[in-house]
């Protein structure tokens, strides 16, 4: 079954009609529809990245200790 053709809507600011795919009124430049917001990054991904960065920092500290202390540089 074909979808019905989109109907024109009216701007709340100036009252003129506009097509449904428009985000800003072509007459008064009023913002008509706010685009959807981006999805937030899940907390477990942020936690995983923090853990990886912490492990890399510990590894770098161990390597620095081995080079500077054990090899007496």
C-alpha cells in the first residue's frame, strides 16, 4: 500500500505553510523542527577505554623503571 503524500505544515511564528522535510521556515527563518540528538556512548565503553589507558600508563611506568633504575641510566 503506497504511503500518502506528505502534507504541508504551518509555521508557528508566521503562519505560512512549509513542506515537511524543511527544518527552518523559508519565510521567517524560524527553527521548525529540532533534529534528533546523538546517542550517548555506553558507560561500559568509557570504562573500558579508561582501563586500557590506565594499563598503558602502568606499562610505560614499568618500562621506565626498568630502563632508568635497573640499567642505571
